[in-house]
């Protein structure tokens, strides 16, 4: 099986009359070593069903097929979705039966086939919403390795109290453990992006509670980080009925009302959401 190189990527784009757009977050990987590194970090096993979001011209898709995966690829761009099976048939004919292409928006489209891994170069402009949506709606996903903008990856993997810790950090922690698995040079993309990229590994754990609790946790997280400089007593006031109610709620959950959201880990937010059950529907 031959993976795509820089000349292949440009030739395919020209053939399909594709001009990469910032709107769709299209930066195509053209380095086979980078593709194989991502697949190796994801620990893809032969026969596993792997979900790929935004396959583009097929660089990572071919790497996943090379590893023996069965790939479900979700692509928003109609031309790219239509062309991907042909690219696989041309460069990896023996693997043509192991790919399913779904045309649609990864934020909304139903995901078939119960994939066990997510391996993707996520569109940078929607990477966090897409990742959180998939973790919420595809319970078969046990692990993920995704390429995202470095700033976004640092937020996802940040611990409580750090400068980059925020709403995405807490929400990702609901589903499991996130960590930076490596960096990706700008030069392996076409066109070359003006931001740095990292690989984020997600290992799903046991959720701290049911869907109703998750919704309350996420509402409180959004309120806590809406204005980072405010204390939790002030930040949560609008969500729970005033500063006095927020202070009483925080005290009941064992949290200092003068604390700020950036200091709380997922378990503290869970305790807060459990205490808030009577006031949050």
C-alpha cells in the first residue's frame, strides 16, 4: 500500500478542483511518516472499527487501512466524500471493502458501525465541539488520538489551576483522561497552517454520573468560566438564583464560595452539580 506524498496531495486536489479553505479547516497532511506515527500512537489494531473525521484527500485514511483497520470516515465536503473511495481503490485496492464514507457534518450526522477508536485530523475551527459531541453520542469509542491546534490541545489536557485550564478541560475530563501525545510540524501540511499542532490522546474512563448529572455539570462549568475573574459565588449567581443561593450551594458542596472555577477539578464540579439538583432542572 502506498501512502500519499506532497505531489500526490497536490495532484489529487487539482484533479478534484479543490482549493483548501480556512472556513472548513482544511489543511491536508502529506507526510507518510507523520501518518504512520499517528496510527502507531493510536494503537490501531487489525480489524478494529476506527472513526475518522475530516478525511480530506485520504492521507490518514490510507494509513489506518494500512494498519488493518475498518474505517468509517465522516466528510463534510461533498467532492472529497465522493472521491475518497476512488482514491482508496486506486492506492489500496485490497482495502476498498474496509471503508465506509459518510457525507455530513460531524456535529450532527449519526455515526454508524460502533467504532472503538477515533483517529482524526480534526478541523481546527470546530475541534472541541466535535470531540465532545462524539464522546457524548458514540459510547463505543474507548480511545482517541486527534490532531488539533496546539492552543486547543493544551486546553483539553490542562490540569486545574493552570493558565490554560477552562471549560474544555473540565468537559473532556468528564469522559476520561486527556494528554498531549506529541507535536506535529507545520511543514507536513498543505497548505502550511499559521498555527502549531499537537496530538491529543483521550482514554475513556467511567463517567461520574448519568446524563442528567452531566448536563448539570456542564451548565455549571459554562457559568463558572464565563467570567474567569469572578469568584464562584458571583459566577454562579445567575444560574442558581442569586449570590446568596450560590454561596449556600457551594458551602453545601464543600467548596469555598470565594474560590474561582479554574481551581476546581471534575470531581468538585460533580459534587457541585449533585448539590444543585434541587435548583437546576
